[in-house]
């Protein structure tokens, strides 16, 4: 009898353990369908003018909070209230205040266009009288923004710029020549948006009397056509201008429209038209700053244009033997101190103060990079910036006092710190995360830099992680045979046994300017990697040469040779892993997306004995097929670097593949065209190499929407389990 009871008890314990284990296992349904591992964020954070309050969007309400207590002061407006006034249900996607905070600009029904661009329906809400005004008769418009003073808004519709006055409701059309695939006013063309990372192509002057804007003439740019299937008998043909490497760009002009005179002047940007204008900004003296970059992107000129005549003077020139990266680290002092930028000309990205072409001062030094200028407190002579001074995997907040010449570390914890300062720098809200810690949001009093309270700690996600038995992501260094030191991280199974042999999946991106080995929360891929670790895999990421955070020489040594040193490093990482006693040397795979897809194909082709399998999502296969701004920045034009283009093409090496391959692409990829994978398919078929292929109809480079991501990650997971 006792024996029977013991057997029953053991069976029950076994059932309970199986149940508990199943409860603690990560699955793709929870990740991609239920989104149980998605962190909470503070949406649409705005600092108010008086420095004591901030607003955010919470569950359909725009609420105002007090910095010093985080107490809700009031609700400004809700989606329900707006819906009742407008007469239809709306969701608030974005909002912004006008200069005196009497009006709210609200975006709804927002649709994505390309990487940074959207179009929305816009409404103006008057806080005092609770009135609502619909802009542009309810048509979807783009890039709507208030003037810095007054109640006027500017927006773009059908490639033309309009200004609407809230008080009079009068609308001015300031351009009229806009035409799809020919003339664009106030917006970037496709390649500018993608590679210079901006969507708004116009800027109000500080006194709100003028608007500077881009005009793109893309008539001579070659057209690309994408078939959109949409379950129709005949596919719709989507046509847009896409300049590939070596091909013609849009001709760009910068213009200034004067609201009072209604006249437009053209700014002098030089006689050469085959140049780039990656940024324009107004200073507080109503001069327009224009960044001018040559076609090879190795000479940057900063011009100041006169707002009355359009004549310009060069105030700064920088040359580089490789290329010059463009960013948004630009700040104008309100007095006559000049303006701030960052530059890599010392070998690392540092702060510079420019008063004029004869007065340029480097403000920071050291073997580390400034990442962002987060704010400038002019009254107290403080520049707040984030940098890698605490290690290339960390993003740390510092304060430089320009009067004393002293730099003070502000961040208390290593990891990723992203501060948002109040209007006059009395407070800031810091978003902090680390490799194994989801984002937390805390309010700080800037002086003496003390925490006031936590406004979001993602406790629900933290608890979910604990019950899901996550392993810690561990950082490590790899010294390659050529003495190059790489940074990496590794995730091992929770029950890791050093006496066992484990298969390894190497996740890679590896492209110029993108760092994957960071001490920050990595969202969905991190959870997927944890799931693979639970299923007995080790997951590794290493940043090869060509990635940032280690200085200019490390980042730019791949110049003219994409697919050489970066691929060699990834192969060396795989070979290093083979030497570890707990790694199964015969079971190493690699997976990547976009540039990472290119890297996966290159590694599988060029080291066929090293990798058992590869997954390549949306890869570039030949750099002649990709856009000219990105490709020429790193490779120059095909006519300048024929050997480099040939040696960097995946198509040259595919015949040597031995491992299993899964190739994935979206048919409507506007960025890395399906053409790239089609050419891979052709080469593999002609080489009689079997492989797996999946195309996601009408999906772009992100391959998302509905259950698409779940489907994709299920396919990749199954491929790994069956082939690694």
C-alpha cells in the first residue's frame, strides 16, 4: 500500500513539475501575439514652459504632472472628449503644443509611409474653450507643426507646402509645383529620408516670419517599380524614385519663403549640384545654417545663408580620408557664443564650439565618443551629453561646465541612460535600462542630481522575466589571431553544464555605424534568444570591425571593402567558439537581417566548413543594387572601386555553400529590394544548391503587420531546431 502511495506521489510530482516547467517556458505566442514581454513606456513626453510640469499620453488621455511629486495635476483632454466634439471616434497618436501652450495639435489615423515618414489627420484643440478645428478639410497631411510664435501651422500635402492660420482659418499655399515622382517641396526624397534620417524638409525661423524648405527635383532619378498583390487580379504597380549606387540623384535647392512679402528666395549652396544637403537649421539671428556634403561624403561645409538675399558664407569645413557621418548634434546659443556640433576629426566623436571659421574650439577629449547633446543650460554654462566614456557598451550622462572646464559624471548606473530635461533644466526624466534590466523611468532633480520618484518600473515585465527563467546576458572580449579585440555577449541555457556540448546561434548585423553589443534592454530579439537558450542553444553576438563605439579607425577600417574585414571577424568569432570545451564545433549557425542578412550569406559562403546553417532575412546581395548615399559613403561609386564592388558581392561566393540556408524577403521591400534575393536564388539554382526560401507578400523591409512577425519567428525557430 505504501509503495502504491509512493508511486502515485511520484506521478503527481512529475505532473506538477511538467506543469511548472511549461508555465516557466518562453513561447512565441506570448512574445509576438500576446506581447507579454513588451515593456511599458512613457508616451509622448512633453516638458511645459514653466519648468514645473510635464505632460504625457496615457490610455487615451493627455495628462499633466508635477515634476517634484509626479502627481497628476489635471487631464488636458481625452480621446473620448475629442470624439464627442468631432463626431467620430479618434485615437490620439501624437500631440504638440503651440508656443504659449494655448493650442494642441493632435494627429490621428496615422499611416506609415517609409522609415521615418507618416501621414495623419490633424486637429487643433483650443484648451480654453474646448474647441476643435480640422486641418486641410480632414485630408491626410504630413509633417504638421506649429510656428514657434503665434497660432500658425505648416504642413505638406501632395508635395506642396501650406500654412494655415488658426485664428482666421485662412490657408496659404506657398508652393504649387509639387508633383509625384518629379518635384517635392518640404519633404525629403526616399534616399534622403532613409540615409540622412529625417522626414521634415522645412524649418520655421525663430521669429516665425519665414520658412526655409527643401525642393527636390527628382525628374532624372531612375524609377523603381514594386508589385503590390493585395489579392487583386492584376497587381498594382507602386512606382517611386530610388537612386542606386553610381546613379543620378535629385537636384536639391534650399529656399526661404517670407510670410509678409509672400516672396521666395533661393539660397546659394554653390555651383556644384551633385552634392547633398543633409541638414538645415535656423539660428536665433535668423540666419539659416546649411550643411553641404560632397558626393563622396568626405568633405563637409557648413554655410550661413542670409535670410533676405540667400547669399551664403562658409563658416566651417571638415575633410576626412574616409567619410563623414551626419547626425543631429547641433545647438545654437541664443547669445553670440556660436554653435555646437560633434565631429570625429580627432579620431573620436567629440564636442566642438564654432564661433566663426577662425574660432573653433574642441570641448571634450579622450578615447571615447560623444553620443548625443541632450541639452544646453546656457544660464549655468552647462552642456549635458551622453557618451561612451564609461565603456563602449554603456551610454552615460555627463555635464560639461564650459566656464570651469570641468566634466562631471551624472549617471549613477552603468547601462543605457536617456535623459529628457525640463525646459529650464531644473528636472529631468531618465530612461534607464541594462542588458538584463527592462527600462525604468525616474524623475531627477538636476541639482543635486537626486531621484525624486520612479514613474514606471516595468514591474509586471520584471516579474514575468523572473517566472520565465531568463538567463543573464554576459559580456566578454574576444582577441582574434590578428590581435583585434572584439566585444561580444553570450546567453547560455539556464541549466548550463560546462561538461556538455552546446550548439551555437550567432546573431549578427555588423554593418557600418550599428552596434549590437550594448548594455541596454534589447526587446523582442532578446526574448527570442532567451527562448532558444531554454531549448538548449547558446546565442552569441559580437561586434566586428566597422561598428561604432571604438573610435573612428575601428569603425571606418572597412572603407571601400564592405564584406571583407567585417566578415573575416565574424568567421574568426565562430572559429574561436569552436575552441571552447562546451561548444559543439559541428553545430554553429548564423542569423541576420538586412546588413545582417548579407553577413549571414557571406559567412556561409566564404566559410562553408564553419557554419552548419544560416538564416538570411532581406539581405543585400550586390552593392550595385542598393541606394547610392549609403553605398557610396562606404564604397564610393562602382566606377571608382570596381574591384571592391566585385569582391563584396555575395553572388561571387554562393557556389561554395554547403550548409543549410533559409532565405526570407518581403515582396514590397522598398529599402533592400527583392531583386537582391532573386539574384541569390538564380545563382543557387544555377549552382544546383538546395535551400529554403520564403517571401512575405506585400511586406516591406520590416516584415510586420498582423501575425506576420509570429509567422516569421516560428519559421526561423523551426529552421534552427531542424538544422542546427
